[in-house]
């Protein structure tokens, strides 16, 4: 069961409880499903009970108790645990990782992208209604390199969620296109229609000497209100560099595919009994992260999410291939598929940030 399917399952549980007369509420348009927070458990958690408590006239925990039986009996849901004031923590069945991996590999680097027809269903994307009605999101930024790079990344993310975007800047230097691949649609004052102003804290130094990939990462990884660090640490080929970890995890996943081919087998989604739960949660959360990054005009959310995916994937990758005299089995094919899914998410996220994802590093 994918996160989108699980969100629909939660809404269906609410509908069944309403039809049974156990809840007197209007079924909401969406249910937010995300990895559990502190104190949570399982694969995913939802705050739907807290959302419905006031209209239902019942405490959140009681609403959660009503909904739990309607979720436990669903195919793909192994268990539901109530925590805190009324969070529903959902553990998925053994087939869940295979379904998630299959979805990622089928979509490729477009996993998490939304069509105009379904952009409005994305969780945590309350501002993403720009997409379905065909209106244009207008981004305007000052004559500042970081602002232009952030606006360029925001435009990429909004477009992946189905929005139409136009970027203007008060000033623009031609060398920025050659060095960092950024473009704007117009130069001059802000357009007449109210634009979204993109004005992050400027960089303290010129990032161009870092090169395209490291410079973009240095400008995009911090939140807009944080001052970026511009230094050689972004070029270091070591684990202390988050960009290196992300690109290294991607390159390792691609190397595993090549090595597996040499051993005569390929990836095939299937159950991975000891699959890292933090990796599965991070992969499943990717569509929500993209939607939230678009809604909040915050590409830094994607950068931090990619670091989380890489950090969860790196300990798993050395366990994928057969060892010693082992022969490739269905388990190895399933593990390889999970590794390829992680690499696919990393490549897709880096592409949205305008950063190369090399197969060799």
C-alpha cells in the first residue's frame, strides 16, 4: 500500500464510521499520512482523529478508537496503535514495501510528481491550488544570485506538481545561466498582478567558484531565512558533506545494478523482511515532501529529505548483493529493487534542485 493509497484508506475508514452512525462528521477531502513523529510507532501516522474531534463533539482519542477497527481489517494494514492525544499509528503488511518499490520504479524520477488533475489531493499542499485551475504562479526576486537560484528551484518543484510558473527578477547576470543553469522569464519591476516574492537571506560570498552542483546545493540546502555557508566543505568527498552522501548513495545504487547484471540477475520488487523502516518511510514520504515544498515555496525541504533518504539507504546498500558462495535469489532481487528505488528517489530529487546525479562518483 502506497502513502496515497493509505490516505484514501483512512478516508474510507472515516466514511464507514459515518455510515455506521459512529461519527457525525463531514468526511474531509484529504487525510495527511506521514512517518510517525516522536513517541509514534509503525510505518505511518495520521492525525485525522484530532482533525475530526471538534466537529464530532468527541475527544480525539475517542475518535481514534472509533476509527481503529475500520483500519485494522483492511488488506495491507497489519496493525494500528493509538498514541498521544489520538494519533493513529499504522503498520503495513509484508507486501507494502514491494508495492512502494514497484510504484517508484514504475514512475522513475517522476515519482511524487502530480498531474494537474490530482495536484489538489496532495497532502500538506494547501497552497497548490495554482495547478488545477490553470492560473500562473508568479515568482519575483531581487537582483541577487541566491534569490534567483531559489526561485529557479521553486519553479521546478511547482511545475512537477502541475503548476504554471513565471519567474521575474529585478536584475539578472548572464553568467548565472552559464554557471548555475538558472533562467528567468523577465527582468525588471514586479509584474502588475501580485507575485510571490522570493527573498532569501543573501549568500555571504560568491558561490560560483564552487561549480554548478555544489553552489546550488550550498544555496538551496539551508532554509530561506538561514544564511548559507559558502566554502570548500561542499566539495569535500567525505561523509561530513551532505551533498556527497546524497550523490554517493545514488552512485552506489547504480553500481549495485551493474554488479548484479554481472552476476546474472536484475531487480524484482518483492518482500524484504529486514528492510530498514526508516528507508521505507522516507521513500514513501517523498510525494508529500514534494507537495509541501511546492506549497511552501521551500526547496530546502527536498534537500533535507534527500539527506534523510541517503542516510537511511547507505547502511542497507552493502547488504544487497550475494556474499561468498551465495547464489542470487528472490530475496537478492527484492533487495536490489529497494536499492534501485532509493537511487531513483535521490536522482529525482537532485534533478528538481538542478543538481546532477552521476552514476559514477
